[in-house]
C-alpha cells in the first residue's frame, strides 16, 4: 500500500534533486527558487497520478508531457537564454517514451502476424 506521506516524501526529494541539478546546469541568472517554482506543478501532478495508480504507460506519457512543459516554463522565466542542450533535455523523455511505445506496438503487430502461421503447422 502506498502511504500518502511516503509519496509526498519521495516526490519532494525528487523535486529537490531536480532543482539542484537544473540549478547547476542553467545560467546563474536562473535561480534555484525560479526553477523550483517552474517545475513544482509538474511534480505535484505527477505525484497525484502516482497516488491514483495511473497505468504505467499513461503515467510515462503524462510525465514526459509535464517534463516538456516544465522545460518550456523555465525557458519563459529565464532572464537569459537557456543553453541549447537544456532545451533538448526537455524533449528526451518524450522521444524515449515514443520510441518504446512504437517498438511495443511493432512487436505486438509482428507477433499477431506470425502467430496464426505457427498454429497451422
């Protein structure tokens, strides 16, 4: 059973870790407080969906979308232009999840096409 206090502690630690890492990677003008405010809604929404036991695939897609939205929010509030690699980092989860979902779909389609011929023989 997932206890709500455990979920709060886990996502608060993940939020703090993300803020510290992003603070180290972004320009000095974008402070940790600004980063924390920009990514906090995504962390809270992700925690709520985790508590509600959202299906794994839906959770992954939702996480990727919220990560990208947080990256865009940081770009909007940053007084200085973000490095290009940070903008690409926002797209990485979405691309990886898209690749995995496409691969699973391809595998299921391939299994469906090869399964009837194996039953006949």
